[in-house]
């Protein structure tokens, strides 16, 4: 298990005509694996999705945040991930206990778990009246190619996205991370060809991380003239709290709350994102009911 702190770097290359991000998410994915007890293929699918969320979160500012929903037709069901501009990320998969044989390359069959039909929805809360919504069909289910397609279609930005999670033989996360390289206007055909060649020749994300490469070294491998602009810590952070759960219970309304108080000695609410359980006894539920009445 890689115990180093997860970090993300942002940089530019070719005189600002390329923008690039690289991240290590080993601790984040390991934390999610522990909280949700994901089997290896679910760990890889969820890990790739939250890594993409962390990278896209780094493109936001201030209080902006985003949510990713991967809705494929595979056995793991939907994958949900959320991230913000501060490097706080959370996520879960609907069916964590899916086991599949390896794919033809001898690797975890992420496409088989996710499914090759369905949609990826991305919702960005940019502090405007309406959130920005982008949706693309799943084209491979491996997720890296799918997010590459998202940037090309929904954001009209030619991009290369690499995502990887290496699960060890004991089901723990050995390493996880990814990169996004975006081509901005003004690049010549030869520069574009050179970047495409570099991306094509790149070892897998997990091979680089497993050798101990730092995020900035990954970027420089791709873009030798990369200038690192800044870096930030990336970590698991859930937004749930007892107060928020209480407000959710209040919103159920008087009739439903009276039924719960009558039927159960205590009510347990579990957060999807972090698996934290919040327990309310009868007296506490009566207090919630009083709030609902007022």
C-alpha cells in the first residue's frame, strides 16, 4: 500500500498552448475500498471515476463543485463521484461485491463491470442559477477513453485522459492515479502529432506510479517542457453530518416519522458516500417529529 500523501499538480506546456493535470489517488482509493468493502474490479472502476473527479475538480475555482454519474449496463450498477476545487473527493458504487474473470489482457475487466452501454452524466455547480450538465454515451466502459470522449464532445477540448488503479493480490490498493492533457487553440499540426505520439508511447499510469513516479514526473514524461504552476493535496472528504441527516429525516414529514417511531426502537441512516451510520433512538426521533410539526 502506498502511504504517501495524495497530491495533484497542474501545469502548462508549449508556451501555454497545452494544459495538464496529474494526480496520485492511492490513499483516496484505498480509503474508499476500506469503507465500501469493494472487490477488485469494483475498486478499479470506482477508483478511476474518483480520480477523474479529482482531476476535473482541479479545473474549478472557489466553492465550485461537480458530480459524476456513470450509469452503465454492467453488474456494478451506477458509480457516483463528487469533487470540489479544494481537492475533497468522495464516491461509491452501487454493487461493490462484483467479481469478474480477468479480461483478454489479463487485467481487471473494468469495461465488463461498468458495461459498454449507458451514459456518463457530469453536473457542475458553478454558483450560477442553473448547474452545467453534460452527458455522453459510454463508448468503451474502460472510463479513460470515455472521459476523453466527454471533453471532446461536451467541452470541445481535445484531451487525453489516463486513469489507473492497481489492486494487489490481497485486494488492497497498490497505487492509483491519472492525468489529463488538454490541447488549447494555437497548436501546430506537428505539435499535436508530437503530443499524440508521446501519449501513445506512455507506460500505463499504474506502471509509472508503481515505479514511484511523482505526478510532476508523469507530466514531464509526457511534456518535457512542462511548467508546474501549482499543486494541492487530494483527500477523501464526505459532506455528511448528523445535522444534515436530521434535516433529511425532518423532510420525510409528520406521517412517515410517526410510522417510524411506532414501528422501530431506533432508526439507522447510512450515508451512501462514506458508509457512516447515524442512529436515532425513540426520544431523538420524537424531537425530529416536533421539528417536522413546527
